[in-house]
């Protein structure tokens, strides 16, 4: 089951990066093949590195890698986390907020 989905926007289109709850499964990409190839080329040409100086590869990216090391204003790469929230209509978001209030969100100290 997919648990984390990020949207990646590039000058050549957009795609989704999806991670399964089973950490043994690699990240999966869905969307414009040209956009996926663009990110792959960016990682190769810039020799992008993640935590500890380890080179990043398309087949082993983690969500934190995308957010911290793959976004580039200069090269037109933008990463949008929590794509599910962006895809929901406002009524569905309100329902999720209501559920969170009832369950008591430990990160929400203002309510």
C-alpha cells in the first residue's frame, strides 16, 4: 500500500514519486517520462548528494532527499509533498480536519 506520495514539477512535465509502507520496495514513479528523465539527468549531472555525502540516484530516493536536495529554482524542479491534500476538494479537507479534531491531534496546540 502506498503511504507517501510527492508531486515533482519540472520544465518537462510532472510526475508522482510514491513510497510503499514496505521499506524493502523501491520508490515508484508515475507520470510524464520526460519529467522523470529530467530529474534523473539532473541528479547525474549535478552529482547531487544526500545525507552523509551519499550520491543520490533516482531508484533509491527517499522523501527527505527530494525535499532537501532535489529542489532547484535554477533548474526548475519543485517538489510538492503531501499530494493527497492537494488533490482533495475543500469539503474533503474539512472532513479530515473534523476527524483530526475529534481524535485530538498532538501537534495542534492551538485548538
